[in-house]
C-alpha cells in the first residue's frame, strides 16, 4: 500500500552481516522505523515479537498506525495489479 509513499519492509531488507542475530535484526529494524512516518500492521501482528516491538516504537515516535483491517481492499487490489505487471 504505497499510495504515494515510499515503503520499507524490514522482512525484505538484510542487515549488513549475513549471520546476524534476531537482536541485530530488530535493532536495525528500529533504526529503519525511526525514519518512517507511519506503520502498516498486518493481520496477526500481535503474534509476532518483532511486530509487537515495532508497534511500541511506532507509538513512542507518534507515528501514524494503519491496520490491514482498515485498508484490506486497497492492498489486495494493488498487490494483484503489481503481480500482473511482474513487480512481485
């Protein structure tokens, strides 16, 4: 769901070292999050330790928080369109 925004996905980004620990990854993720204006939470985020930390940090940084439940149709349409264009 970019809708004119630059998007980042910490799951698709690599930490500089290939054998980084989970702690290294979450610290890198927090640094990345500090450059954002909003977060988009996927369904089930509460079951992910990393997403839970991201949520806490986002709230402390006063970032906008969007939930998949709020924007599911836009995301699915956008994903299908990108898939057809070979971008996913």
